[in-house]
C-alpha cells in the first residue's frame, strides 16, 4: 500500500518547498505532478518560478483534470502532486458537479494507496478566513474543504504549514528543516 503525505497551509506558507524537501528525502526518484493552468501572465510567472525552484532531474507531468489517471501513469518512485486546490478549481471550471469532484478525489486516493511508492499531496487551506461573499467562492471553499478532509483522513503523515513552519497533524518523525 502506498504511503501518503498530506501538506496544507495558507498562501505563501511554504507548502511547496516543504513538500519538495520531503520528496527529495524520500530516497526514490521523484515525479512532479502539476495541476496549474496558465490563464494569465501572473499565473504563467508562478508556474515558471515553480519549475525553476525544483530539481531539473525531476520529470514533470502537467495534468489539470485527469489527475488520477496521471498518477496511475506516473513512473515508479515518489510522486509530488502540487496541488489539489488548483485541481478542484479546474474541475469546477470544467463543469463537474460536487459529487463528481468528490468521486474524483476518492479515485485519486485509491490510486495513491495502490502505488508502490510514496505520494505527497499539496493543497491550500482556505477555510480559516471569512465566509466568501458569493455562492461560487463558498462552493469552492466547501468543496476543497471536503476534498482536503478526505485526503488528510487517509494520509499516513499530515502537515500544516504556518509562516514557513510545519506543524505535524498526523504521523511521527521530525519534518525536514529549512534555514531562513
């Protein structure tokens, strides 16, 4: 059964760099599974920075919708999925119902658990703020919260990043440290 690590936190909390340190320390080859889509210049720049920050030896699979299939097709070793929050957004923009998104999350978890190697899922925690002022934003917050809860419940390790510091939610062992 595959080992699943769940990494969550707010914007710019250090989630991705923390997950990359976990992946690098896994002792296995790493494949990066990216869900971002470049709809504007700002997102294009974010994607460019993320690519530049990770090791060139890590192959990247870019898949915004069929993430369970991409995980199934990924080579053996560690898979770092960054991120669930953009994947849920992509599914919503593609017209998926809440039930279909949750079924997709269950399929993704089954794929992660069926892999021989570790998986690391990165996501945003969007439920700490105020209640959004429109129905679409409230639907997104709720749906991502449900997906995150499912993934965290099935994880072997779970971390919450706050101001660059990892808080262990589940599992044991000291998380990797980063010099500031």
